[in-house]
C-alpha cells in the first residue's frame, strides 16, 4: 500500500541561522527518534530544508506551513 502525503506550503516564516540552531537543540529532546536513525532528524536535513524553503521566498532560510483555516472575528 502506497501513501501519498500532500503539503501545500502557503505560509512562510523567514528564519535566521540562530532560529535553526534553536530548533536543532529542541529536536535533541526526541532521543528515540535519533535512536531510530530517522534521516530527517539530522542537522543537514533541517538546514537543507530551511534553505529550500528560504529559496521559495527569497531568503536564506524559512519554515513553511500549510494554513488550513483562519478564523477572523470582527
């Protein structure tokens, strides 16, 4: 059985390297994920993806999000 995950990146937050370093430090708390050898739990992956997202919004680094619903109260 094949699963296809879709992700519509329609919101971006520009990051600085210090933000990536903080994210990396936070991910260190998930020791079991590192023990499983997940390829996406590596500094190279985190930084590389942030560079790709940054390229999408003409920045060095960015984080992408999919906005599903926004509720505005007036």
